[in-house]
C-alpha cells in the first residue's frame, strides 16, 4: 500500500500542469535616439523569419537580398503630421550570438525635414503579421538627451498580432542629460571598481612618510604630503584620461584579459612600494603610467555611446568627471586618516597591513584573471571591499583614537 | 617624496637578516590571505542547511532498471488486473486495482486511453461501493492526476472519515487535500495541509510535495533541500523513482538558469532508468538549447522512436523551427497537432494543458484561449493562470492577462515564469516601467529567463 501511494503520488507530480514560458522566440527592436535620426538594432529569430517570410535564411547575397526586401516591406515610421520617415537598412546578416541564430539588422530611421526626431509613430509587422503568437519588444537603449546611455534599457512597448503600431514620444530632452548620466556611470563604475581604488590607496599609503634608504621612515610635513597626494591623483587622472579618450575616440584596444591582469599587477607593485621604497619620489610617474592601463579598462564601458561626435565627447567627459569625483572623495576621506596616523608610532604597522592587504588582493586577482577561475581569496576580497565606506570610516575612528593615545611626533624638517 | 639626509641613513642589514625579512613578510602575507578568506566566507550568503551530497549517490533497490522492463511489468499488471474485471464487471476492489494498473502504465507512456480507461474503471467501482467504502484514495489521486482537483475532495473526505486508519494513511489523505488546495490556487492552504500531514506522519511523498510547493513559490534552494530530505527519508528507491527525482532536480536547475547543471541531471535520469523517452527528450532539448543541434536532433529522434509522444514532436518541431527549417518544422508540428486533437477527445482534462502549449506555438490563438480557459476553470493554480495569461496575450488581451496573473503572483506563485509573463503583458499594455520591473524580477530568479534558447525548452519548465 505504501509503495502504491508513493507510485501514484509520483504520477501526480510528474504530470503537473504545464506552464512553459513563451514558447515562441521574440523579436527585439532596440532604439537609439540621436539628434537627427533613430538607429534601430533589429533582432528577429531566424526560425520565425523563415516561417513568416517563406524565405531561405543564409548569408549568401541572394538570401540577404531577399531578407532586406522583406524587412523593408515590414518596417516604417511616420511623423506626427503623417509624413513618412525614410527607412535605410544599413546592415543585415544572420548571426548566432546566444541561442539559436537570428536575423540581425541595423536600420536608420530618418525623419522628414522639419520633423521632430524624438516623436514618431513606429510601424512594424515583421513576423507578427503571419505568426500570431510572435511578440516584438521595443526598447530604448540610448537616448543622450534623456540621460539614457545603454547601461539600462527602457521598455517602450510591445507589438503582437494586429497591434502593429507604437507611438513614441521621447519628450524635449535636456542638453546635458547624457553628460550627467555618463558622470553617474563613471561614479558607479569607479565605486564598484575595487581594483582601481585599491591601486590608488596603495600608492597613497607611503605619501605621508619619508623614504630613508630602503625603508620608510618618519612623517613628512603636511604640505609636502598634500603635494604628493595631489601629484599622484593628478597623474593617475591624466594617465587614465589619455587612454580612455584614445580607446573611446580612436578605438585603441588591448584584449580585456591582459589589461585586467596588468591592473592587478599594478596593485602588487604599489603594495610592494608601500612596504619598501621601490620608486621613491617617482610615485606620480608610476601612477600616470599605470593610469594608462586603468584607462583602457574604463573605456570598455563607455566606448560606443553617442550617435554623433558631440554626444560621444560629452559622454567621455561626463564619465571621466564621474570617475574623478569619486577618486577625490576617496582621497579626501582617506588622506586625513593617513596624515593623523603617520604622526603616531602605529603608522608603520598600518602601512604594512595595508600593503599586505593590497598585495594579497593583487595576487588573488592575478590568479583569478589569468586562470579565469574564481578563488576564495579573490571572492573574500571583493566581499570585503564592498564595505569600503565602513572601512574608511573605521580608519578615521582609528586615526582619532590613535591621536588621542600617542604624542604626535614632530615632522622631519 | 624626498629621501632622508645621509646622516639619518639606517644601518646596513646583516646578510642573514634579508632572508628572515623575506620569510617574515611571506608569513604575514599568508596570514593576511587567511584572514581575508575567513572574512570573505563569513560575508558569503548563507549556505543551504541540508546535505545535498545525498543527491549525488542515490542508491536503488531491485526493480526495473529500464523503461522497457518497467513497461513490460506494467503491461503484465494491466493484463492481470483486466482479467479480474472481464467486460468491465467485477467488484470495486478489482476495479480499483485495474485503475491503478492503468495509471501505472500511463505514467510510463502518457497515453490518453489509459487515463480514460482508469477513470471508467473507478466510476464503475464507485458505483458499486457502499457508503464509506470504495476506491476513495485512488479516485482522489486520479482526479488530481487528470487535473480535476475539485473532484478529489469528496472521496478524500470519505477516506479521512474512516473509523480505523493508521497515521500514515491519515497523513496521505491530508497531504492530498493539500494537493487539492495547491491545484486550485490556494498556496497557503496547501502548505498548511502539507505541514499538518508531516505532523501526523513524516512521509517522503509529502516532502516531495513540499519541494514542488517551494519551487512554485519561487524558492528553488528550499526545493532542492526538500528533495535531499526525500532521498534520506525514502527507504525503497526504484530506478524509475530516482530518474524522476533527477528530472525534477534538472527542472530546478532550469529555474535557476543553470542549463549545464540541468543537462547533467537529465543525463543522470536517462542513465538510471534507461530507454525512458521522457528523459531522452529532456536531454535532447538541452543539447539544442546549448547549441549542439546535431546531437539534439539525434536525441529527439531516439525519444520519438521510444515513444512518438506529441510533446516530443513539439520539442523537435521547435528545434527545427529555430534552425530555419520551416517546412520540416511545420510537418512535425502538424503530426503533433493531430495527435493532441485525438488525445483531447479521449481525455480532455488530462491533455488540455499540453495541447494548449502546442496551440500557442503553432495553432490558432482563439483555440488556444478556449483550451486555456477550460484548463483554468478545472484547476485555477498558478501554472494554469500563467498559461491562460499567455493565451490571452496571444489574443491581444494584455489587460485581461494582467488581471489573471497579478492575483496569483500576490497569492505567492513567485516563480520566474510568472514575472516573465507579466513583463510581456505590461509591455503590450504600454506599461513600460512595470515591464522593466517585472523583467528584472524574472532575471533575478532566472538569469536566462529571456534567453533566446528558452523557446527550445519544452520539458522541465513546469
């Protein structure tokens, strides 16, 4: 009887009612709104294209020509006054990116003279005029004037069956909205970029102390310390700005993995320097040099934004400003603590601990980035650094506590 | 930075001191690494409480190790039981045994004729039985199996009113009342009944139900833990049971977007219960989803050779469609459609949900909607609501779809499929922000929720 119950119950489990997600693949229209036109990135599942059009899918000239003609007959737009927009299919090919192959096309939608490029009635019937369950998702991926830079996409609407038109109104837009969005992106990126900030902080560790032969010695005067800090931060900024602009505008490129490994190595070198003077007096030079490497990593995030040169330039400028702002905040938060603690006997221990911390992180990240496999140390480091603000706050409390406990050492003249 | 003046230069270090210094720093470095690792582990998300390693080494007891043998046994069972009910005659106990044997065979073949015959046998048995007797439990289980949960209530109440019953039997009846609640959309009521049943008698089948409950509530981790408890609590594990468990675990991996892990589980299922068409079809779809079209096609053909089930045809048609082989896809889909129509005539409630999936992909939206409404009327659980939602969307009724699915989401059906549907429905209804939110929620639960390969997943997504 027990077996019977188990067997029968199992039957019930295995025959639970089906509730699959949408069983037919979707098309996507990804729209980028520029100052003079709309660029549409079109993705149509190849299978549904073949089903709807009756055409053969392929990248030979005949198949692509047939696909172009078919697509041109199924997409259009009109201005609010009814005048037709011009539709230009720039690229079309069948590609396999993730999952089954797709028809991928780039389509430029050009408004008639005098029409607002931010207001249109989109008309789309590709596949949905033949396959009733097919669904087209329309999203905005870039709209500089609305501060949308492609990090987040905005759903504009959807089309299915007889619903083949979508009214789009992006509003007036603000001239610097994109730049502000880029700045936010830069701030967000550097705030989450533990490796970038750790490199900078490791370079700052020896800033308040003097090198004496092969060791760090007593505290440096405050003014000299501040100049050192400013030099390091400025040099790092110049360095990463050069490569950020170069990569974003002139398409300078290195493969991502070596760049990431070099960044980890830069942290290791800074950590070693914080332990023992490796390049005393040349910290700014090193910061600038490695800044070039860090800039290549930044560029991967911001290249490609902006439909015209002005938008691209403002995007890069805004992004860089965002990075600088967070850098300055971090330096402003950390520097006072370093200055205070440097005037106590505890600084060598703090400097050493900080250097070791950065060194361990660097080794873990090198291993992770070379092997492509995560490791618990790297994961632990990332987990710890997400609590960065708490660490900085803790450092300040430590500085204040140490200041009360120890007599200040006189700075060396 | 400036170097110190020569007068303050430190004394040179002894030669041996360099080595000691290096050693000291290496030790400090290792210590720092250890501290960081410990801190990292402490800040990691909480690990599951159950030992899931039991799921990797599930032993089996003697029993049919492959589908063909199990089916042969089931056929024997049907023959023997049928001999006791010649021309439909026989007492209610014989009818009950006959119905059970048919359901056992149906579990292996999914044939509509067996469900219909089992229902007829149970109807005869119940007609003969005096009050308070009869095939109560099997009748209730049959009702649940063919997606008519409300018809299980009366026999279950009769069953639980028996004067003499063991704790195990009482727990079984209570758990099945939980199933009624589950399949009529009352997730909270279902959980209460399952917990009540476990309080009466801890039974792995109730734990199995809890695994399903957790899955539909959007907590795959809790579901996996439940399955681990099932394994520990199940004394006898036939190969078919083990294979079924692996299919469920694979389905959970699909829910979490881990297609590689899902495939691994489906391969395990196929290995533990050889020649099972359903496990083979699961493997076929994963090969297709992971980009190995040739292997997927071969596996689908093997599954069809084992059992030309229309759900396998639908999966195969989806694969062909994705590759642009429209004519081949249409031909296979047409055969599937014809078979679904035939099965719907024989066992409508058991087949409605599956036939509806076919209609959504290949058929007519109005017909799909009719099937979906009927399906939902019979068992208004979250899954049926989501299917009705898809059918409504296919008919251009986005607002109505939202009206159907939002309440089940609020009632606790928080699987990624619910949010994937809502994302689409909101987008069609012009609610872009809501669509974005629903989309994000779906992706949080299943990072592959909107992967193009989802259209190839016909098995294990329910």
